[in-house]
C-alpha cells in the first residue's frame, strides 16, 4: 500500500469469447504467468486476478472465462456465470476480439456489456497475423459502430505491440485510492491453484483435438520438503475412454504431460519438483455441484 494521494488503483475485467487471447494479454501485462494459456477454447475456468503494481498505480486484472453460447452442462453454465459476474464492481472493461474477425459469440459478449457503466476499451488482438494493414483500417470503423468504446487498441498480446498504450489508458480511468494488494503481489490465487492450472495447460498442449473438455486437475497433496516440493495431482475425466486418451499407449502420453508439467512447475516454484499424476474417472462430474465445488470451479 502507498501513502501518495495521487495513487491510482482499480479493477479491470478482461472479457471476450473463448480463445481470443485474454490470458495471454493479462500474463503479458503483469509480466508473470498466472493464467493458463493454450490454443484451446475454455482454457480459463475461473475469474483469475493478476496484479500489476508500478510507480504510483496498481491495476488488478480479472481474467475471465470465455463467454460462449453452449451451456448444456453445469460446468459450462458456471463458466458463463463467472465471466458475467466479473463485470460487477470493476472500474474498466477490456473486450478482446480477434483482428479482422467478428463472430456471433463476439456479439454475445457485447450484449453482456449493455448495462456496464464503466469505460469499455476494445482490443483487436493478433494484429501481427494481419498481412495488409490497410484492411485492418477499413475493418475498425465497422467494429467501432457496434458500441461506444472509450478507445480501440490494435494489439498483439504475444509480441506486446501497443500493450504499453493500453496500460496507460487504463491507468487514467482508475480511481485515486490506496493500493488494494501488497506491492509485490502478482495474484490473489493460491500456489496450489496455479500449479493445477500449469498441469492442466500441459494436458491441452499434448492432447490437442483429443482433449476432453470434461477434464479437471485437482492437487491432492502439496508438500514442501528441504530439497524439493512433492506434488500429487489427480486428472479427473468423466468417461473410461477419456482416461485412455490421457494415459496413452503404454502410459507414454501421461509421461510426456507429467515431464512438461514438472518443468513448468519448477520454473514457477523456483525449486525441484517431484510430480505424481493419476487419472481417475467420475462419470458426469461436470454436472455435480459437489465436485465442481471441490475443484474450486463453482462457489
């Protein structure tokens, strides 16, 4: 916390349809990997706060799950509710779309912003993939006509293009108040939660199109010992055939997932890690309030 009267501090919700780069942008802005990144929809299942404290301001980013139309299971309904709930009480909203692309789910996100009173900024992400920039200039006015956005930022979350300009614009609309979190905090999530997210990210990286969306990671034990940290985690699936996909032939897929996850965990924890993974089946867990509660997906 700071005592300067000019200190600015507030909450920024990052919203958008699945797979437009919300987590990538937040991780880049705060300079720390808090939220799982994978080229798959529904990577994020929680409202995850990332905290950026610099000079005389603190921005608390809320990385939301992607808002989508399909809400058949309790898991999907909860994901949508988490995303919408993040809009309550924030000081600014960043809506992310993919540059040169506007689909029905982008319009759905826009509908959710109808009653938002705070400034809404639009980010047209992945501009590094647009070869002819004049096409982007012709596309932007059509998007700006859809909503009274405060500003629009053509941006690349992976390369950092225009991210400093976005940050500066957000700081200007934050209220003048003391910092909410300590100066060295980067997230309000627990170490166990981030470890589970890092493991789940590797599931998505290795399984690609085979990745069953009804998969979750639960950290059963987390024990710090003098020379290393021991982590035992369960990968939950809802059908026996999904268990086979995760394990792979002679256990090779699970071994690769475990090896990559251990490297990511060691980089995050900055110490040696012994990781043990199990795959367990609980039929239809994504519709069980009790199970979602135990995984921290529903509250």
